[in-house]
C-alpha cells in the first residue's frame, strides 16, 4: 500500500490586496483510472461512511492537488476503506501516527487559513472571527474581496502546520469549511464604492457546512500550536466589538504572517483598495502601522478581547494596513454577527451561600449588557428569574421563597445568539433574616442609648449578638421584638440577628452604627461678628457634653478644656491679630471625636481720624461746602465741582485697570 504525505500547494502573491491566488496543478492520476470526487455530496457521503465504519480513519479531505487524502492512525484498515483507496487513483493514504484529538479535529478559531475554490484556482485568505448567520447557524466572518466578486463559492480549511505563518509552503487543504453566504467589496451595485458612504465595505461571511463537524469558538489563535494542527489550543477570547481610535494598540492573526501587532494611526475614514485587476474599491475603515502580507486578507484585528476589524489591504512594503471597520461592516451584511466569549455569572453576595434568606437579594457580576437567567437544576425551571446585567457588569435577583437546598444554574445571553457558559451554585435557603428597625444601619446617634427593636416571624425566637454578646428574645404574635437593657455608649457598634422558625435558624441581618458626640456649640464670639482689635476676644466659650475634652484652634493657637456643667471656656494665650479669624472646635469623649464646629469672625482696626490742617498766617479760612441736597452752597458746588470730580476720576482709574486684568484673565484661560 502506498503511504505518503500530501503535498502543499505553492502560493502566488496577488497584487497588494493581501489576496493569494493559487494555481491548481494537473492531477497525477492516470487517464484510464477512475477518480474519487474531491468535493460535493459524493465526497461528503464517502467521508461519513468511512469515518463511521473504520476506527483507523481520522479524516478525509481533498488536498488541493486533485487528490483525496485519507488520514489514518494505523494500517489496519476496514474492507470498505481498502476498497475505496484501491479503487481510485487519486486517493492518498496519510499515516498521522495516532488519533486526532477533539480540539485539533473540530475547533475553529479566528486567524486560521482557508481557500475559496474559484474554479481552477484557489484564493487563500484568513478566517476573521467565528460568527453567526442571520438565523443563528455557524459562520466565519472574513474579507469580501477574498471572493473576487463571485457567488456560491465553496470554502476549504487549510492545514495550520503547512501555513506560511509557521514556515510552511501553504494551502494544504485539510477539509471542508462551507459556502459563501455574503460578500461585499465596495457598495451594493457599485463595486467601486464611494468616499463618505458607510455602506462602502469589505466584508464576507462563510456559512459553515454542518458536515464539516466544526465547533466555532469565539477566540483568535496565536499560532504557537500550529505544528499540532490545533490552533485553538493556544488562543485568546473575543468578548466584544469595539471601534478603533487613534493610538490604539492592535493585533492581527493571519495564515501568512501569523501574529503581528501595531498601532492605529488616525480615526475612521475611507481608503481606495486595489483588487487584482487594478480596480479600486473604497472601503470604510482605519489605517494601522502593522505588518501584513498576501493571504492575511480577512484576518481578525483586535485590541485585547475587543474585535475591531478585518484586514482589507496593505502597502507594497507590508508596513501599513487598511482595516475594514467591523461594527459598521457587519451592519450591512443583512444580520450576520460574531461570536463572543461572554463572561459567565458569579455570585458576590451573600458571602455565605449555605445560609441564604428566603426571598432575599442575591447579587453578582456577569458580562455587561446581557440578560441573566437563573434556573433550578433539579426541575429545569426558572425558579428565580431573568434579570438584566448592568453596563458595569452587576446584577441582582431574588432568592427562592421556600427554604431548602437548591442548585442554581446561571448563564447570560446577549441580544443575538451568544450565550455564556453555564455555571452552577449550590445554595441553602433558610428562613428570611429578622429585621432590625432601630437603630438603623449606618446611622449615627449623638448620645448613648439602650434600646434595639425590630420584626420577625410571629412567635419566633430572635437571637442577637450585640457587640459580641449574645442575647435572645421572643417575638410577639405579630412579630415585633425589642431589647432594652443594652448599653450603646460612645463608639462603633454592631448587631447581628437571626431567628429560629420551626427549628430552622434563619439567615442573618447585620446593622452597624456609631454613637458620636455632636459638634460642640460656640456661643461667644458669634459667627460673622466684626470686633475691634482692641476688643478682640481672649476667651472662647460654648456648650458641649459633660466630661468631653473640647479642642479649639484659632489663629495658629490650639487650646483645650473639659466640659463641666454643659459649658466650656478656653483662654487664648495671645491676642488675635486683625483680619479674618477661623475658629474650629471639636469635643472628644471616650476616645470618640465629634465633627468640628467652625465659625469666622473679623478682627478690624479702627479707621484713622481725619484732622483738617491749620491755616497759615494770612490764608483765608475756607467755608465747608453745603451738604448735598441743600440749597446752601449750591453756587459754590456748581462752580468748583470738586466733590463730583474726585469720585469720577477714581472711577475711571478702576475701569482702566479692570481692562488689562480681564485681558490677562482671558489669556490664562486659553492655556491647556
């Protein structure tokens, strides 16, 4: 039996569009020997039959050279396999040394190579992102120009270990992929496209053939496991679609140059991309400084776990890449979308899932913007509810109302066909926690007290732990309960309460609060008071809590005293200087300090006295001008105008000064 490896097909560069055209060499079969079908229903039926009846057969696929390769794990072949191999001249046996693992056999990720059968030639491109058809079937999203304007094309997967990305000759066909479902390069009805038109795109979708047996993952390969023909084994998740922005760091994964990274240069725009015939097609997208080469067309471009585009074209040097904007392009495909790796749900509250209160709130995190479903694993029903997940990834739901043990299944879904992995949480639902009504959670009391009260199930036993000390009280017929012999002194306090209902202890409710003295009152001086410097206070007084230490700070001086009889007074070591004086006072008792009371006073200096100069000998004594509004002195005032001119002169000076100040302010406001 002739056992040999199939030969890869050489790749010929096709212009500058990252599109590879591959010539099909003549088959090596003898003219008078029958040939096995290399595509279509006959090949599919043969593959299904041999893979079913012969455990040694691991794969059956055309190799792109006119042969059908039967990959086997040993040479003990079933009669049906031997008959097929010996009865066709173009069937080649390939000994792969062992079974193909599940991952390598059927998991497809972004970046993998494929070819379109153009009828005598193959166009080699890269799979962009795993996707969905409009009706929720598997699809591969790639570049529209890979189809070369044709329809109804068949796509075949190529063997990763033979790709140029890992030093291979490229385009050794491994198996069927599917058929072209959508392709657009330019505008509908106008392949040249138009600048400024959002429907001028470069996008295609391959409908995956179920016969291919592929599992499409929302991931992109890094090519480190290509030698094992298992691109999924080392791959990164794609969790969302985003829009590229200037300076964004991006990565591409393609069959020719593997993984390369670069930077977006500028925002979204349009570029004229030449096809193999030299015709230009305007494509909406963005420029990036990133290495690409022929065969990388359609490759996924992403930033972290965010998909941003597919490779559309590049310059001759391979240093600049035009990327078709993914979000906009998908909007013009008639409903195709990409698969996303949605973050599965997690429960963050309550921390103890063995004591979840009946009807209480369960909270957690999941993929932002999705819908969470909780199901009872025992019955398969939605025992809790469906709830939205917020844009910050948080969600909350209501626990089952009946006590008991539950296994909750949780998953999220988006508005399309993406669903997260399902996770399970084992919870024990117990009676709801009693309510602590007084004191309120996170409250602040300004004086010690001794009462705590709340509500529970009628006649339940309420168990309290107050600052670490256990208490127990019986709820009344209507569920009310209270404890009145507790010393809630100054400081921080915590109350934890449970109730026992029908012999089962409930979940716990917890209330934390503080007892803090109110800020002391300053009674003298009063806020806003203006005091002559000669009368500036040397003492400050007020009211507070008996026994508390009052601390007063003013003018750089700090003094303390103890409240006695509800009052306090501090003596200032030094006089207060003229100007605004801020006075702040706090009081501390049992190590607990109040907020501060703050007032401000103005210490002012008296205005200097105005003294008229004495007249010199022989100088007449001028009479004082008459008051405004009186008839006396009207002629003098009109003649001299002195008391009118002076304020006008000052007014002009102020206005003149205001102009350059405003101008200076305007200049400062423009500084970055």
